[in-house]
C-alpha cells in the first residue's frame, strides 16, 4: 500500500495508523485505496520509545501484540 509507505517513511513526522482494517480502507471509482479513521493514529517521535497501550482491532493487530492484549 502506497499510503502506508507514505505515512511511515515519506511524511515528517511519520504517522502510525494503528488500526488498519478492511473497513478503514476506502476505494474510489478507479479502485485506488485510501486509508480512513485516524482515531488511534500517532505521530512517531524519534526522541521517544513510542511505547503505548496496545490498540487496534482484534484479528487485525500483529500476532505478537495479540498475546499481550
């Protein structure tokens, strides 16, 4: 997904969405994907550990985080 690449690497500061699900990916008439629902998103601060509570939708979060949840 180009949008994830942009959010993580090309914008400053980088954005971590934290809840990408099928219902948060919207398609336009040309079937281009757009990410929506930035309610749990965070800006990545290079001067911090960026540790926070585990957030996201169960079934979509990384398996290694699901065991913590």
